[in-house]
C-alpha cells in the first residue's frame, strides 16, 4: 500500500506545476526583460521584482521542500521520492548559491553581463523543475 495520501500527491503535484509555470515565466520573460529596463530605473525595478516575486516563490518552495521531504520519509526513502528530493535540493543550491548572489550584484544597478549570467544560469533551475514536474506527474498518473 502506498503510504502517500491522495491529498499529499495532489498538493505536491499542484506545487510542482505552479513552480514549473513560474520558473518558465521568469526564464523566458522576466529575466530577459531586465536588459530593457532604463538604467536610471533599474535599481527600483529590480527591487520590486525581487521583493514581489519572493512572496510567491518562497512559500511554494518551502511547501515543495516540506512535501518532498515528508513523502520521502513516509515512503521509507523510496527512490520514487528520493529523486525529486535530490532535484529540489539542487534547485535550492542553485537558487541560494548562484541566483541570489547574482541578484545581489544587480542591487547596485543595471549590469548587462550579470543579467546575461542570471539568464544563463537560471536554465539550471528551469531544467531541474521541468524534470521534477515530469517525474511527479508520471508517478501520479502511473
């Protein structure tokens, strides 16, 4: 018998799809648009982006981390749940060791090289969340 309840599955599935949609929006729209913001307005625009997006992303990421850890534990560390746990831990590492420092560099103003790095390195999270949502969806439907 599967120790993971339907509610837990649905919560994880919904969270995964929400973060998947969000990261693709950030990757294809938000981050590339930074280069079009006027230099004089960039610091305020960037501050607005980082503070407003945090209210959406942080609760979802915390929920995702809690769910995947709990589901890994509940399943007695089944590989079906350990794989997404590892993906989530890699996403967190990429977020806090790559993306957050790059955003920190942009607090001082517009820098096209840093913006390019942010867009390029964000593919790590985009790919990882894409794999994760596919994984979770596959095993939910299986």
